[in-house]
């Protein structure tokens, strides 16, 4: 979460994203943030809400992460 002094003069919007990856949880997070940054400006923080995965033949095959992402509304 952002520092309180940083938050004082800003209004944030929170959106929910779901990222996925065959590599890792971290890659799923990065995929979601990278894709959202193409259309959402001023993203400041994220919070992982859920982590899921798909198992196939005894191996983890896919990771899926639900994030809340906060971004600053323009003045």
C-alpha cells in the first residue's frame, strides 16, 4: 500500500485484474500489470487477492492471480 503522505492529496480508483502464466505466479502478476498499463495510466500499487492454478498429470501447468490495482485519478 502507498505511504499515507503519498495518498493524502490523491483520489484512487481500484480495479480488479486477473493475470495468468504457464511460468510462475510472479509472471502472472507481471502479465496483468503490463497489459493493463497499455490503457491505464498512473497505476501505483497492487494487492494479490487470490492465487489459483491448474494441475495436469501431477504437475502445475498454469497459474492465475487475481489482483486489485490502484491508480490515481487525474485532476
